[in-house]
C-alpha cells in the first residue's frame, strides 16, 4: 500500500522498529478485557506481544511528531500481526504457564481462508480517538486486501463492543455467523462473537 499522508499523520503498511513496544502496549490496552484473565500479568503479556508482533502484517497511523496513533493488524497464510508459537508463550510465562495459556488461546484461533484477508485487531490510542483514524485504518486494510488479490476482508467482533460493530457496518461489513463461548464467557469476558465480511474488488495486478 502506498503511504497516505493526512492532516498531521501518515498511514502505511509497516511498523517502525522503535514502535514495536508502543504497538504491544496499544494492543494490550485494547484487548486486556478479552485476554486479561488468560494473559496476565501485564508485564509478561507485553513481553509476549512485543516478541511475536510481525511488522509485515500491520497498517499503522503515525503522527507528524512520530507518535504511534493506531494499528490495524491482519492475518494471511504467511503470518499474522500477533501470532507466535507455544515456545513464545513459554518464554514469557514459563513452561507450565505457557502450556495452559496456549491451550486456552487456541479456542479463539481463527482459520485463514483462501482469498480472505483476516483482520487481527484494530486499535487507536486513547488520545487520538474521535479523529477518524479507525476508519482510515479500516479502509487501508481493504486497500491492502485488494493489493494482495483477496476477494474479501473478514473480522470477528465481540458482542460487548457495539461501537466497533457499528463502524464496521458503516464501512460495508455484513454480519454473519454468531459463535457463542458458552461457559468460557466467564473466562474471556464476552458471550459471543459475530463474523463480519466485506467483499472487495480484486487487484488486476497478478
């Protein structure tokens, strides 16, 4: 994706090395309500996220002064913004701590489908909210999908985040299958997630 320059910021398909720690913090702040019971303590969660972040599977919004304003991760057959292996969890949490966390997190794992760009989290810093950055990142994700020859973009939104769902619907995403967590809702902090898909035009470039 060609970098976009807006009022005082740039949106581009990369993350600078000096933003890796800030990206890990942003991701944790956005998803600790969902992942906190499994990923705490925070210090170890941040060690894990910074270790596994893939800078080639993310769109970033950066202020003119260099501050990281937002991130939109995605997942393909070649990798994901926040992936990692069991060994990465065990590096952060120890052998047993990494093992049981890996088993629980596998419940949330989503399979990559052919011709579908799977979103892997979208986050805007608290100080930058209300400026349309989330919308810009979402549109940039769709541009990235076109460039990669995908037919659609998929994401999953939890039922406790109606504001995000409303944004996705405004940007052309349609709600599909709803998956309930059952008793695990007490662990992850939400009852169900809804799959949302947005069809896009394919790139003509092979």
